[in-house]
C-alpha cells in the first residue's frame, strides 16, 4: 500500500481554489479534482504494516502545533509536468513537522529520497507546458489544524486519497 503524510484542506478552501483555477487559468485535460487537493508533508511510498505501526506510534507520542499557510504563488515543474499552487513564505512550524516526520519515517526503515521540501497543491497533472500568468493572482489563507495519513488508491475512476488516520495539531503558543 502507498501512503503519505500531509494536510487536508477544508472544503471551503478546496471550492475556492477550484473556482479560482476555473476563472484564472485555461482549461486543462488532467485537472486534479478539488476533492483531491491536499498538501503532502512526507511521501512514504510502499509501506509495510510494521513500519506503519512504528511511524504512527511515533507521531502519536509527539506534539505538533497548528499553523496558517498563505497560498500566493503558481508554479510549474516541467519534468513531471505539474502545475501547482504554493507559498512564498513557508511557516517554520510546517518545516519542523516535515523534518520530524521524515526522521520518524527513516527510523521506521523507510528509504526516503532527500530533496528540498516545497509544500504545494497540485492543480494539474501532465500539463503540456507552463500556462500564461493567471488572470487573478492566487491568495488563499489556509488554517492547518490536523495531520493526516493518506493512502494513495488507484482505481478505474482515477486516484483517490482516503484519510486513514488523523492527529490534531495543538494550538500554537503565542507570546504575550
């Protein structure tokens, strides 16, 4: 089974991003359905049950804090042909969570590729070219309050990402 750890978006954010995409960008053949919008923290790939148990226990015993994420930039990766939304300012808390989750996954025996973490929401797969600049700049404020274990399930209706486990993120402590 293929898994990843990440953050789901609230329904209203998924709808707002989908509306923005439909207004600001040309139509695409392989547009990602709004129900599949999410932000991956750590892609785990194929995971054995024992590894998954060890990873989930480590996460359960940790305390991660919630954060806000400003989605304000559109990007394109030419090699995988992915059009995505991201942030020009990645919250420190988000980077901490991803670093710790990566460590937990490695301790559970998962061999993860080392690459720069770029949090993003995939809008289009197999985008033949980088589209022109959007008619309206993206500007979405996301409140991230939960960490999820997603399974990647391929079927005749495409890929789906059911949530298999959820951990609440604790309120951030703000200095007075």
